[in-house]
C-alpha cells in the first residue's frame, strides 16, 4: 500500500511538472525585401522639389523605452511637432489609462508574491452563547447562558511543494511585462498618429495656400478678360469661362479649410487638451518639414523583437504557459500549516488571566482525489488558451513583417512620387505664365490660358498632397519599426 502511494505521487508529480519557459523562436528572413540597397542614392527631400538637396543621414534609432522622445522626430527640425510629441507623452488620456493598468498589474503581482509567505491576521470578538443540554447530557437541567470573549492571532501558510503558487507568480510577472509593452505600444501608436495628424494639417494648409494662390492668379486672368471685353478686343465667352474656372477654385477652398480644422481638433484630443485651444495655436501656416532619407534598417529579427506589440504577445504567451503549470499542480495535494493563539474568557476583564490562554496548531492536507476530472478540464482549458496565445503571437510576428515591408515600400515610392510631381508642378507653373503672356500679347487664344492654369492648379495641389503622403508614410514607418530607425 505504501509503495502504491509513492508511485501514485510520482505519477501525479510528472503530470504537474512543466518545462521551463523559453521564448519562442521568431522565424523571420535575414533582411527585409524592401531594405534600402547599400549606397543607393536617396530621393530629394519632400520640401524642396524639384531642386535637389544633399542626402540627410539615416533616421536615428529611437529609444525603445521612451518613444515619445524619439530622435526621429528631432531629426525633422520641427520644433512645433517636437513640442506636441512631448505634450502627448505627458497628457494623453489613453497613455494615462495604460499607465494605471501597469500599476494595477504590479499590485496584483505583489499580492501573488505575498501568497508564498504566511498569512497572519488578528481577530477578537464577543459571543453570547448557551450550550445544548441534549448535546452534552452530563447533568440534569440546561446549561446557563455565558459570555465568551476571545482575542488572538490566526496564521496560515501553504507550503508550495509543487510550484502552484510560484507558477501563479510567474504568470503575474508576465502580465506586468505585457502591460508595460502595451503601454509602450500605445505610446508609439499615438505618437505616430499625432505626427500623421500634424503632417495632414500642414499638408491641408499647403493645399489651401495653393488654392488661394491659384484663385488670385485666376482672378487676375478674369480681370484681363473683362478689360479686353470692355476694349472690344475680347469675347463674353472668354470672360464667362474665366469666371467659371475662378468659381470652381473658390468652391474648393471651404473643404480645405474644414480639413485644416479637423486636423487641428484631432491634435487637441491627442495631446489631452480642449481641441479649440490647440487649434488657435496651430492656426499659423507652416511648411511640411524635410524628411530624412532611410538608408539603413536593422535586421528583420531585431526590428520584430523590438516592436512592443510582438513583445506584448510573447509575454501573454508566457503568462498562459505559467498558468498551465499552475493548473497541473492541482493534481497534487496541498499542504498547509495552520495555527492560532490567543486568550478566551467569560469576561472582558479576564482576558490574559491565568488559564485563559489557548492555542491550536497543525498541518492540513487537501487533495481533490475524487475531483480529478475537474482538474483535468481546467488543465485542458489552460492548454487551449496557451495554444491560442501561441497562434496570436505567430500572427503578430507575421503582421509586423508585413507592416514593415509595406511601410518601407510606401515611404520609398512616396518620395519618388514627390520628385516626379515636383518636376510637373514647376513645368506647369512656367507654362501657365507663358500662356498668360502670350494671351496678353494677342498671340494665343484664351483656351490655352484656361488649360494651363487648370493644369497648374492640379499639379500644385497634387504636389501638396504627395508631400503630405510622404510625410504620413514616414510616420507609418516610425510605427512599423517599433518607434525606431
């Protein structure tokens, strides 16, 4: 019988044991497909097209623990953006909520750590009682009523022989790390969102300036057609077409003004301030900052491991694996030591007198011998959650690779597009000026002027939009690289 009990304990011990956790391998290619080629010439900066500018250094890597102060934003040289990024790190409400979750997770881990130590509580009370004479048939008659005063300490200590409490503590530690990575992910994501909104604001202001500038040119053209009509050298047809084109351009301005206001208000919420207050500060038009040239990117493995969403998914997997070990420990008995000591007397004044001291101490063993089916069900459920966490981790890695490759491609092609449209915008502006001079000199008809001005407006508007797209692509690349590069 004794040998059978020992064998059963060994078998159950094997069931409860769990291998040491190892972070899963990240299966990634050695380099990104969109990795910039060494020595490749960089496209011109987005703010000085079509004139060429010297290539700027590679975007510096950001500090992973403080993405709000990433060197990548300082490299742009835009003090307003840098100030807003710092304000977001201090006052954004989503970041504050995430910081509170980290504090809560740390407190839960402290509580789990204290479960490894004895629990001692003080208890004191008063009871008015009468014992049943039927239950204690020692003498005739009923027992008298009596007062019982009691005060003392109770202690309990579960000896973690099979690691259940230690596994729970490991799970809580992994949860703390996961919440920290979630906080870092929120910081990186919101910083990128702020940068994108800021770039969209500056882009909308630039498009608005383009529309107003072209409207002024078209207004002068319209005035020329009226003067020619009054002098008998023009036609009402030319005048009406000039009026129509001017009206169309003026009609586009309110939508652009709404886009400016929308970006301003969105920035206000991101930095945790009333939207209208921030809008007043950002009312002054400013150009989009020059964009750095990405000439190097870290290895795919280091970029993926640096990303906070991947780190959070890995810590969640560690949490679920630790909980599997804790659930399997329920197959084995639990051994606890309990005890109490204090005084009990029939009167309050008698507490502490001779003969009122009491104590009790002894071990307690519990084992769900007849409920092992329930334990197995809990273990199976924990294993299922572990498998789910593993799948989510693998999926997060794949999505990270996709986001980096996509962001690199978009940023590279966006800069090329700015260069090409910049050439077109410069040529269109020269063509429009020549068409107006030729029309004024009487060597060209007004249709050429209308077509040239329409092409100029479209090209300059597309250039402003292309610059905005390149800047927002840079913000997306910052996020894809985990707040670095």
